[in-house]
C-alpha cells in the first residue's frame, strides 16, 4: 500500500519576515567606566589647557616688552601642539566611542550631538584661527593677540558648555530615532 503524498504547492514568493535590528553591542560596565574616566580626564585637561592658553594670550596682549610677547606666543604654540591637539583628539575619540558603546548614541540625543559639535568647533578654531595667529606673531608679521584672546575665550566657553551638557543632559531623544524603533 502506498501512502498518499500531500499535493505539491506552487512555487511562490517566500513569506516576508520583518527585519529586526541587530541588538546593539554595549560596553561592559568596567569598559564603560574606564572609557568614561579617560574621556573625563581628557576633556577636563583640554578645558584646563584652553584656560591656560587664554591666560597667557591675555598676558601677551598686555605686555610692553616684545621679548615677553614672543616668549608668550612660543608658550601658546607649545600649549597647542603638546596639549591641545592630543587632548582634543582623545576627547573626540573617547566621546564617539562612548556614544557608540552606550545607550546615549552619537546622534540619538541632542546634548550628545551638541557636545560633538562643540569639540569639533574647538578643533576648527585651533586649526583656522589659533595656528595662523601664532604663525603671524612668530614670523613678526603683526599683532594677532586679539585673535588669540577671542579664540581662547571661545574654546573655554565651548568646553564649559560641553561640560554642562554632560552633567545636565538636557533634551529628549531625537523623535526620528524613537519613531523608527519597533514597539
């Protein structure tokens, strides 16, 4: 006796499965704490470097002795190269790593995005304002202490705001991100 085989179904489209996002990989507690500590150290160091830079720029602007002005600008240049560049890059990299590895994300909350933009703006001010102003003064082609003071003051203000954003975390999650998440 033969068993009856079920009738063959016609080939057709496969059932559509809803795409579920892959679970985000989060940092372990220890890794997050270590990265956060490193980020805070680098960010506070950058704020301190910027405040010191501003103080020396003000001193250079008020000095009557050209030798004091030149020495001050050389110190400012050292602040930029030895501290400013490594600290700003480190702060940026650790901040992005924290955003990727934690619930905050990089572009998920306005305060995180604002911090990223503030650190990038500090880096751009260093590249396009501070560097050329220092070069102008070291070459003896003019007095750019006013630009150095304004740039230093901006950097301090931007980094103080970024610090405040870290503490208070204002603003809700961007709506576009929340709306796309499945319920």
